[in-house]
């Protein structure tokens, strides 16, 4: 069964009327996306501070792109300038996350004592000490996504904690990526309970959480190398206190009147205007991304040109290569010529002459060697007669010396004691 544009428009206004009936007073200084355009100049948002890692978030007429679809590893944040003065409040915000199959990113809703100066664009895993609430939407749990709540009193430094996931006080599974529509999150605090709803279904609720007044709201998002494009369409803060009611905030009766008036309009014109506005915003986003891609391609091209020039400066000139080639060819010709000469000559005659010379040398050595040895032995042998004479004379000298020694000993005076 198909729903007509008129019925859909009526349903939207009926939802607005019921929402106004539950929380009738809008805090304009803390809200955006409730008027015809988020920003008047598409550069600033009244009452909010914008921060980004590298490029700031892109502000379109109907949404804010905190992290772009390209490139990855980007961060963006929005922080309210004013504080929430009430203890009972309701936050309704719509967002959409789109990306590749294995894309990754996270979105945090903050309600803390300090804002941009203390937290900035940090996520729950990179933030230090903070005092307040962090509602985190990320792919934790492996079920396509989850919503978790974290509290801190300023004493715990999350980025150095051994297990940040264990600090969550409430959670629910919610596959928020690539739904083709915005997701609606409602965070509500009353004097009796604190609860979080997603797409009008209860996520978690606690009667033990009580957040103080005069804290700041903020949104921060981060993408990974495979990025998720995270867009925020609306952020509304309402309260039950009538002191902050804006003249532009519709009451229950005004919402019903608007519902009746809008129902009488031509559905085709409303649908056409919305389609053209959405198409314009998408083309504008694509134009921004194409401009960024062109800059990156130009940067890569300049680097490639520098590299090409560097390689050319280190390369060998063409003339030198030709000279080396001619020298190599000359060497190759000489080697081939020597090889041909070696293969063409007959060395049999040279080998025969060498063999005859060796044979003659061997024969002469064999014939003359015995005579030479005999001459050497004969000329070098000692004379036996001279040797015998020397031995006899030496014996006679020894005998004479012994006789002289005996006589002197016999003639020596005797000593008696």
C-alpha cells in the first residue's frame, strides 16, 4: 500500500503537533533545523561554534555534514555557545550515516560542563577528562551499530583507560548506517528518569541518572580510513519551563492550525519543492567534493612532475649511452676476431715441437746425472790418512797429560789432621 505525498505531509505535521503537546517550549539558542534553513549565510549557525580537523563541517540549507564522504580520517564538531539552564529537558536530533560496506565512523552527543575548549572534536576513545554525559553511536558490538551512554565526573581520563567500553551505563543495538533516511534520537531527562529513544522505540532508561543544569550541548563525529559521511539534519532542545518560549515556537493549537493549512496545499508543489531543494543540496555537496578531488589530483600531478625531473637529473645522457654502446660493440668485435683466429689455426706442429724439446731435455738430464753425482761425491769425500793421524795425536796428548797429573799429585805435600 503506497502513501500519498499529502498523507505523508499530514502525518509529519501530526507528529509535530503531538511532539509540541509533549514539550511545548523550544529553546531557540540551543536548537537549529526548525526553520526554513539551518544557516543564513551557510557559513555559521547562530548560537553554535563550528570546529573541524582540517576542513570545517559543511553547512547546507537543510543539514550539516560533520564528516565528508571523502577523504577519510576527518573530524567535525558543533558546540552550543549558551548553556542549558534547566534540569528537565528533551533533545530531539536527526542524523544520517552513509558509506561503503566496511565504512566506519562514530557520532557523539555531549552534555558537559565545558565544551569546545575541553573536548573539541574528540570521540569517546580520544577524550581526556570531562564532566557530564556522552551518548555514542558507533559500530561497537558487531551488529551493525549501537547506542551507548557514558558518564564522567571529571576524574576519569577516558583516552588512557584500559577498557572504555566497560564504562557504559546503558546501551542498545541499532544498525544506523545506510538506512536511506535520517534516524531520530530523543534524549529526555525529567525529575523521575533519564531515557534514550531511537525511532520512537526505547533504547535504555534509568532512574539513577540525574544531570545538573548549566551544561553545554555538543555534537562531534569522526570518520576512519574507509569513511562514513555523517550528516545532522536537526537538533531541537525543548523544556517544560515557559520562561524560554520563543515567539516562533508553535503551541499545540498553532501546530494543529498549521496541520490543517498544510493539508489543504497542493501536495505536488510541496513534493516538487522538496525534491528540487534536496537535489540542489546534493549537487552542491558533489561540487565541493569534486573541487577537493581536483586539488588533490593537481597536488599528485605536481609531485609526479617533481619526481620526473629528479629522475631526469640523475639519468645518463643519451650521448654517453651511445658512446658506451659503441665501445661495447668494439670490444665484442675484438673478442669475436680472437675467437675466430683461435678456431682457425692448427696448433699440432707447435705441440710436436714442444714434445720433442721436452724429450731431449729429459734424455740429457738422465745421461749426465750419474757422472755429476759421482764427481760430487769424489770431490767432496774427506781424506782417511789425515783423519787417523789426528786421532792418534789426540790420544797421545791425553796420555801425556794424565802422566803429568799423577806425578804432580804424588809430589804434593801431605796434610794430616
